[in-house]
């Protein structure tokens, strides 16, 4: 009888493991290749940004305020110590993470986050600190940029971090939702992309550097809420994807000093259904490279350059929150020539998209039990 019970228990455990494996691994047919989507790690609290260390471990931000190390086998570290004070409310919290281009020598890690500013106000900030050798703490933390003005609202903080080829840093920000008219005002950082030196301060060459009354850090104006950004692998140009309202999510190639229209022009309507601004075009305001209507709520993007999915090379992979999918945009030069929507059957809000050092595609799911997913070709 004891042996029978043990055998039954073993069968139950094996069945549970098989069920878990089935849930953690799915085969998905796409237009050009069949892929396997597998869970690398789970149990993350609203993961937001991901970057790979030189040894292939991952740093992952959790919006409530923790930064964690994730090993290749999916084990999560204890929260890394030395974090700044974070305003984890509304859409705010700990956002993106990026490594210094010279991380192997200086071990500097950059974070964007909603920072408490007092009196119930917060704003998007960027800090950097040195990751200690044990990977347990950020040391010598310093804030290198603060979005001004701070505001009491809890929405539209942005924010992605992208280093350009000269080692300067792009920071994308939102319009804080209630302050959207300020996206047109170069005297503040609301609804802007800024371009700063790695230690802080305006990067050389910004068009607004010598413009009276303008913030010298500004690269471009007229943005709503940018949660996707990446450098083009060939041209080195910054590409972004930003949230529209009801429709009007945009792909842009922001050029210094140019105005991308929000909220004067938009391809969407307000959440009430009301018209936004003056229409879809106006002289002096830039048009998007591509837009979605209705909105997919884009967050996270990567240009695919690896060898694991040759048919995807040159495509942009964009995560979608409301859409619960990955959008693969085919490109030709500075044009988007086609779109494929993938992974709808997974049923997850996709917060970030990264190409790993192994050439596979890694995704963060936006959930209180968030996962790191890996896409690889089916055998």
C-alpha cells in the first residue's frame, strides 16, 4: 500500500511538472517562422526594464522599486541595495535600466524612475551608480537628471534610456497626462526627449543649447508618453514609439530640434471621444513614420539583428500592453513597410522587448507575477 501511495504521489508530481512545463512552453506559428515561447523566470513584481550584463545575467527593474539580478537559470536575487527614493504610484515607479557603454571597466548602471520631490509631487529622474563586484548593491549613487517641473499626477512618466554612439544618453519622457499642452513649451521637460552627457548636463550639439529660455538638454518636443526607444543598428539614429490616446500610437525618428506635434496634431481621439488639437497635420510639425489606430499601447522595442531569426533581421519588435502582443514591423530604410502581430495567444501585457546576446528575443510581462519570456526558433 505504501509503495502504491508513493507511486501515485510520484505520478501526481510528474503530472504537475508536465502541466507546468506545458504552461511555461508554447509553440507559436508566425508568418515566417515557428517559434517556441518559454518562461525563463517568474515571480517579478510589475517588471519594467531589462538589460544584459557581460556575463549574460540580467538586471530587471520592478516598478514598485526593486532592481534584481536574474541568473541564466531564472533565479531571482534579493533586491539590490542602494536604490534612490522612488514614487511608486499610478504609472510611476522604477522604470528603465541601462549599462554604461564602458560597463566592463566602470560598472556603472543607469536607472530612470519616478522620483519623490516632496508635497506629493514627483517627476522622471535618472540616476547612476556603480554595481559592486558581488552584484548586491549600487554604490556612489548620484542623480544626473531631473525632469522639471515636478507634478502631483501619477501618469505619463515615460521613460526609456538609450546611449548614442558617442556615449551620450537619450532619455524619453511623458507629458504627465494633465500637462499635455506643456509638451510644446521648450522651457520645461514635459513631453520631451532629452540628450545628456553620462555624468549629467546637456550633451554637445543639442539645437536648444543656445536658444533663449529653452532647456538646453532638450533634443525634441511634442511627445505624449514615450515608453519605447532604440538606436537603429545601421544609421545610429534614435527611433521611438510613443503612446497615443484612443489611437495615434506613433513610431518616430526624432531629430534634434524638431517638433512631433503632441497635442496639436494626433491620429487618435481623446478617451472621451473628443477631437484632439487641430487634426492630423500642420506645417512645421513632423509626421510619424508609422501609427496605430486603434491603439495597441506600445512599450519596449528592439531592432532585431541576430542570427536565430534570419527572416526577422532588420525588423523592429514592439511590445504591446493593451494589445497583449508583439508587433513585428518590417522596415526599408526609414520606412515601415509591413506589420505582423504575434503572440496574441499568450495573453500577456508585454512591457519590454530585448534581443539577448544569444540572438533570442526576451520579453517582460507586465503583471504582479511577471515573467521573463524567451522566443526561440522551434526545433
